[in-house]
C-alpha cells in the first residue's frame, strides 16, 4: 500500500510523517507517541478525540491523517508550556472537573477553541459549546464551572 | 485503520472528475459520515479529497446564493444572508447538525450527498428551492433538490461530485420556520419540519413544507401544501393541515423512536414550523427544540 508523506506543524514543531491512506489523524497521533488524545467512540459522536486544526476544534477520529497535510495542529500535549499547566487545565483540576479523566483532553481542547472566540462566555454559551463532549462519570456541572473559571483566569492573565 | 488503499488530493475539478470516473472511488470532504458509517464504504477502496479544489466559498451573485462543496456547516450557520433568508431556516438547520467539532468539519454538500432522510439541512434546501450542481465526466448538470433524493443514502448522483448548491434569492418576501425534535442537543432528528410561506394580506399564496426523518427521503408533503394554499395563515389552518401531514408521512420504527411516535410528532413539528413562518409562534417555540 502506498504510504503518503505529510508535513504539518504539531504543537509548534514542523514534522514529516509517513501515513497509510486509511490511517485516521487520531491513529497517526498515537503512532507518533502523542497519546493524550483519546479514542473513545470512534464515530465522531463524543468529541473525546478533539484536536485543533488550523484554529478549529475537530474530531481526529473521523479525519484521515492525509487530510491534515500542511495543517497547523494543536493537541492536548501542546497546551502546557515549560512544565506549567495552561489556565484551562488548572481550572479543570481546581474545579474537580474530571473523574476518570478519559474525556478530559477532549473537553479541554474544545474549551480552548471556544474561549479563543468567546473570552467572556455566559453559562448557556458554555453549555452549548460543550454539548458535543460526552462524559460518562462526573457529568457536566463541574466542566461548565471549570470553563467559566478558566475564562476568568485567562482574563486576569497568568 | 480503514480499508482505504489510496488517497488522492486533486487541485483541479477536471482532475477530480477524472479520478472519480473509476469504480471503487468516492468523494471525501469533511469525512464525518464517510469514515464512520460503513454503508458509505461498500465497494470503496480509494478516496478523492475535494477540499483543495477551492470550493469552500459562499457567494451571492446574480440572484443566487452559491455554496461551494467545501463550505462547512459552521460557515453556513454563520453566514449573514443565510441567517436572515426565510428566518434563517438553513442556518438553523446547519447550527444543529451534530456537535461544534462536527460542524467544523462536515460540509453542507456532504449532508446532501449522504442523503440520509434524517439530515437537518436538506429540508431547508428543498423549502428554499435549492439546486445541486453535479459534475461528472459527461459535464455539468443541475438537479433541483426536491428531485435529488431517491431513498436512504441514495440519490440521483452517479459518479459525480456536487460542485455547489445554489439557492435562488426570492423576489417576494418569504418567511420560514424550522423545528427539530431530537433526543439530545447533538443527535440527529427523530422528526424535523421546515416550512416556507408567502403570505399576502393574511392569505397563503405559496408554501413548501418539508419533513425530515419520517420517510425514505426528505419529504415534501405536497397534499398538505395544496391544502395550505389560499387559506389564512392562522392556527386553525395549521391544525387542520397537521392531520394531512400525519397521513402523508411514511415513518419507520428504530432505536430513536417508533413509527407511531414519529407520525404523531410530525403533526406537532409541522404546526410549530408553520407558526414560526406565520409569525405566530408562542414564546419558547420561536426556535427549534432539541
């Protein structure tokens, strides 16, 4: 099977990967040891595999790796800088917005994309923004609180 | 790993059409249906990505809104003219299609190409009298959306790609309504209803009423439409016509809803879409409900 060579920016670093035609972007991330992005439903229904491609949050399970060629990709691994958690990550930890934690990278990535566009969200806007992210243990009250808190933290600066 | 043996990313329409002429190949854009629903991969080994063809435009010219095959649900939902045309029914359908992440990937043309009877946007496109521009090796052809769908996941599209969808800008003011009944905020419709009305002096002079998820295709309820023309745009009319809608739909039972429930809710959704179009929706009904 002919491999395809793709070049893209991953968390600020330009990489060239050889991928299979049928390989999803999520599978390619895992093959390259970026395992923070989770496979949960694999059918685009839970947003657990969320990543940010060219500024938009997307589900990496239903996109081919080949389609990400020349893209600019941000994954959960790219949020912390020099060992310091991103304010969104801190807010999720402080609000206890994770239980088993498996869906958390998807929530945080979706939150990152959302807060870029809506730095002063209302609670209803946060609920709508997270409507696609499914959590099967802690529920949604704490994640919503975490997003509102993260918005405040990002306003007041680091 | 999906069983795909080759990926093509053509940069010209001619190249894309030539690639698609071969058996065993299909179009990929957003990928959110194609890559997760095995029904679309039957007999498919190779995919042709159409996202580098420069088709991600939404333009307004010569009395048409032209929506290129690469335009995502998100861009459709946020387009200012689409948000106002017939009370924004198409923008509202696009805005409730899947989750935010899906709307960043999925395209309007893909929602049409997938041809699912439960899809959120084809009813609005039909109600707005839209056309699909199909391109194949034989050239281009234009198909009105109300004769595009043939059955679940089946359309008149052969080895062609949808280049763009076109919506005529109406001469007269038309108003619209859209009502979706779904299990959750991001689930597909159990029932949806979309209406467009022309009203002159309180009387309905033209109408389209399109029901989703209650027939093998997005269904224009033509008998209900006939019964609406010439009638006052009023609650009594809508209540009476809802009974015709219930008889006209051909729903199935599945894990989301029984056929009986869908039939009953068809009447409810139709009334609520018509009320919106007539400016009569009570508080809480101005918008779709999940």
